[in-house]
C-alpha cells in the first residue's frame, strides 16, 4: 500500500545532519523539521558528511567523494531551494515535499531534487570505514529469516545493484514484517511505496566511475564486503 502524504515518515539518520533553518531561525534538529509560515521558508542545506572525504579510500577515493558530495549532492540541494522558492512547498520539510510530489509529473523536478537530497544523505550513512562484517544480532536474525544467510542477502543486494539498468539505487528495506531487497531508478525511493529503507547503494555512475570506470560490480562488491554500515541498518530497523 502506498503511504499517504500525511502519514509518510522518513527514518531519522542523524538529527544534526539534515535540514537547518536559516535567516535567524533556530536550527532544525529533527530530519525534515520545518518552519511555519509565520517564521520563514525552510532553507535546505547540505548536511555534513559523517566522515572525512578520504575515510573510505582506497575503495572510494577522496576525489570521488569530493565530486559526488561537493558537486552532485550540493547541486540537488541548491536546485531544490531554487525550485521551491515562491511555491506551496517553500515552507515544507524535506519529507513532506517528497511525499506531496511523488508520482506527479508536473512536480517531477521538485521531487527528483528533494528525493536525491534524501537519498544521498542516506547513502553516506549506509557506508563507513572498516564496514562490512557481521550485522548486529537482531538484524542478522531477520536477514537470515528472509534470505537464509547474510551472504545470500549480500548476493541479492549485489544482483539488484548491478542489475539496475541505468542510474538508480539498490535498497535493503523493511516491508511489512519482512526484510527484502528492492531497486529503484533515478531518484525514486522505496519509502513512497510504504517501505522502510535500511541501507542503500548508489549506482549512479558518478558514485563509482572515477575509481572503477565501467566495473560497477567491483564497486558494489567493495561496498558490501568492506564499507556497508550494518549498524546503521539495525538502527533504522529499530525505529
């Protein structure tokens, strides 16, 4: 079932890392926090990375992070602010913008940029230096119940990531009472279909091309084996 705009909620990633008000307004510590019309329009800002740009090297280089985060992610933030200025979305939270514009062709530019701001922040938190390994116990049990083993889960995630035609995302999600793997194209996010994202792998070319060229599979395997942040997935599962 597709969640309605009134009930859709995005999982909290890091209360300090998402949206902030400006122009004298208080900082917004909850993801998707918003200011009311009596205060000021929300100004969406580029959230800080959860680690230094070189933290994931050599698997993902500082050069890739610099372009991906500093150019692409920042560009989505800048475009979102431009597109919502003077519209009914100007004082809405990021999560409300995504929910209210999903599936509307005439709002595609707003949705795409809002969703990509959210997707990228979720992606950065899905990675960590010296990641991989075994998931926390509760998450591992649910993965084993759904896939049979952690390795089988990783294999399905790798298949989704490498099998996504063109740009998009591979996701580990909680759907109803079961963990599953899904993939989405371009800016789409499974949250708009009522699923709770736990982890994601960005398979847009700018996520890996400087380091891996056309070897998407090598990038995906490096992420799953050595960078994936199972603790972040476990935190999202518990929310």
